[in-house]
C-alpha cells in the first residue's frame, strides 16, 4: 500500500505510473464510487503554486467534454506538499488495449475511436490549448458493460499542454519522439496545435495495424523514417521552417510513399492518415486556424473516415 492517505478516499491499488506521477484506483468512502487518483511527484507547499499546475489549469479552462478526461476533485496536503487529482476511472490506455492483440481492430471500431479522439482534440484546440503529447498511452478507453454500447475514448495526461495565446518558440524538446511532427524535429520550438494532428495520424495508423508508424531510435532515425514513408519536403517547404535544421535530404521530390503505409489494407484507408501527416502543417487535414466550427470539423472527419473505413 502507498505511504500516503487521501481524505474521503480509500486507496485500493496502483494502476499506473509515469515520470511525474503515480495513478491509483480509489474508492470514495461515502458514495462507494470508484475513481483514479493521480498523485504528482512534484511537491507543492504553496497552494497558489499548486493551482498553477498544468492539469489544474486545464480543469479550470475547459467545460466537460465526453472525450476529454474529467477531474472531479483536487486534494492538496500543504504539510507534505502532496498534490493528487481525482479523475474519472477508465479501464486502460489505448496502448494497453492494442499491444497484445493478435488480430487487428475492425476498421469500423477504429473509425469510432478516431472520431472520438478528434472530437476531444477539437475541444482542446477551440479553447486555446494544444496537448503536445498525444500517443496511445495518453488515450484512455472504457469498455462498455452492456450490449449495444460503444467504447468511450478520452484524451488524458495534460502535463505538457500549451496555450495557443503564447508565441513561439516553445520548448524545443516536447512530445514522445515516435509521434513528433517534422516541425518539432526540424526547428527550435517553432510549432503549434497542428503537431497534435500529426500525432493523431500516427495513432490512427497504429490502431489500424497494431504497429507504430515511425518508431525512430533517435531524432535522426526519426527523420529518416518519416522521409522513407511520407517523402522529403521540398526545398521550399524546408525553408518555411524557422531555424530549420536543414539536414533533410532535398533530392527527393517530396512525394509520399503511400505503398509503404499498407498494413491495414487497400490504399483508401491510408489516405486519411496521410492527410494528417503533411510536412506543411497548414495542409494537415484540420486545425484550429482553418476550422470555422465544430460541426464542420466533426462532419469532415466523420464523413471521410466513414468512407475510408467502410
């Protein structure tokens, strides 16, 4: 058992941990409801500083959305500096859900998952927040308990969020390497919300094939894998990256190796993924700047994914 206590909650078991937190399954003593308690590693002895934690800022900024993990309570022990966030309890991460599967998910199911991820991401973007670390480990899923119910998918882990009101350069080293967009790799912090779209495209491919699309061993290998599958950007596109590393092989004509992205079947189903994986972030399939409203965004993704995954 953990060597700490939570007011009003019984700690049942540890269900996960990361570099900056541990997650426990807890039970509310009065209501009997089960929740997840995320205990942050960082200590906050000043309550005002605790309120500036990125995940608490997200909680204050966002209204409830079914595809974004919601928080129900904040527990701060000023004496010990411990800060714990009480959240909705989900069953597992998307990573855990697909890692040991022998057969690929059905395309209809992947469509539902993608649709919910996009809805959650749009909720963040339209409220002036981009995630910066979307990956299967940070996408949570709840398995239905009744027939004819669908899985619930939620975006989680807001420790790396950034406000769109801030001006670049942002932190140069951010997001998990395999899901990092070219502008994150090739510039010193000149990126924006569309880096999230690139990451969703990578997750989309991974849900279809059960394999990561760009499993680079280091940043140079990551660029090489993107080059092999998506093609190199043109010299003009590379020039649009502020403070570009300039190390990309410019001999390529920038064409995409669509046939390489072939694990899930015929080419049509890869089209949507590749539309999310454009070198020029302004050409990626949707985003905060070029989406006039949620209805049009959701309809665009839903219609496209319905057509490609039918």
